[in-house]
């Protein structure tokens, strides 16, 4: 850990999570959990080629009065790999973890409690699309969705070709763990500077040993997935909010397009001084936005019951 890491960050990553797993379509899906079993569950969904550890410094700051869970989607982190990947399978994994929260003895810290079945989903980048799809597959299980700098669009021919090259080419291998960690770089690249202590922490959890060398934990074949496109975005009845980085690679028009597909206006909030990888460059801004939305939604739900 770098000496410049501030106290809030050290305190957050010092809050060690419990762990659990579920089986979904023949694959073991692992997750980590912080907070209070029996309270409102929040499932954090990472983006493409990321993993649950991207949320280590975020999740504990959301766990006051909630149980916060970060999932490793299949093909990512420590979860199993599959022959093929798609948004619907990942959405079923999220729903399975949401259903398991509070039930797995590996993450239970107290007596048996009644768990609110309605879960709030927070997804970054690709994770936002996965979360919206999960809400469509089982509306009764999802309290709300917060999509963080996510976009649903068709890929260009050049983008599809680049993904195929990355997916089918030889995996990158490094002779030592230290060299691999030193090459860690969140994708897509961004110009906005990222916090070095966050990068260092996440990088250390992003590599694995394989046949005497070190490589990344994610399966390159995830790049072959078909993205969720605007015509496939359903009209959802649950609470929804869109968070967009100020310097996002996605235009503000994407939020308008998504609103049109949803059939209603939803909160669309710009996060100041943030690039696409807001978990690395403006994490406290993200925490503040998530806390505000969660608290306001929970307060309204307490007073009114179903979504208004």
C-alpha cells in the first residue's frame, strides 16, 4: 500500500468482508458481503473484465444499516469460467446472489433474521446493463437499479473486431506477480488521473498464477458477449437512477435515449470531475451520490410502500 493512502481508504479496506457462493447454471459464483444481514440488501455489480475487489473501498461506506454484497460475475475474479457469456446469464447470477444474501452461514454474523427480498442493484459500466436486465427478469426481487456510467448501444464493426482480437488472441502473461501488477490498467483507458492507492489495491487482486506465469483473472472470451442494445431495454417499474461521469466517454444523449426506452424520466445525475472509472478517480463523489439516492428511496419506501 502506498504511503499516500488516506485514512478513509485504509479504514474501508480494513473492513474485511465475509464470503459466500452460489451455483448458477453449473458455475460457482462467489461474492463478498459487508454490513448487516437482515437489512436492505445492496448488490454491487462490476464492469467488464473487472471483479468484486473494485468495490472494496466503496462497499463498507454503504453498509450502515444495509447488507452490501459485491459479486464476481462468471468469467471474472474468483468465479468459475464458462464456454460462452451473455447478459442474461450474468443477470441470473446477480439474482441468485441477491436471493442468497442473509442465508449463507459464511456471511451471517448473528441469529437468523428476516431478509427483505427486494434488493437494490448498483452496476458500473457493463454492470449497469446486467443490473437492468436482472430487474427485467425478476421485477419482484429488485427494489431499484442505479446504473453508473453505463450505456446500451450497438458496437461498430471496428469495436467488434477489436474485441474478437482480444478475446481470441494469446492471453497476456508476465514472469512475476509484481510485473503483472505493474501493467494493471483499467479499460477503457481514460485521460483523467486515477488515485494510485486505489489502483495498487485493485491491481493486487486482479492477477492469478497460471502455468508458471502471471496473468489476469478475467476470461478474455467475455469480450465475445453481445451487448445489451437500446431496443432490448425494458420498461421497468422499479426505482431507477442514472449516474454519469462528467468526462464520460458516453454522451449525455445516452441518458435521454435510455429514458425514452424506459418510457419515463428517471434521475440522471452528473458526477463532477469524474472519468468513466469513477471508482478509481472520484470514489467519494460516487459514495455521496449512492448514499443520497439509497437513503431517499428507502425513506420513501418506508412511508409509501410500493414505488410512487
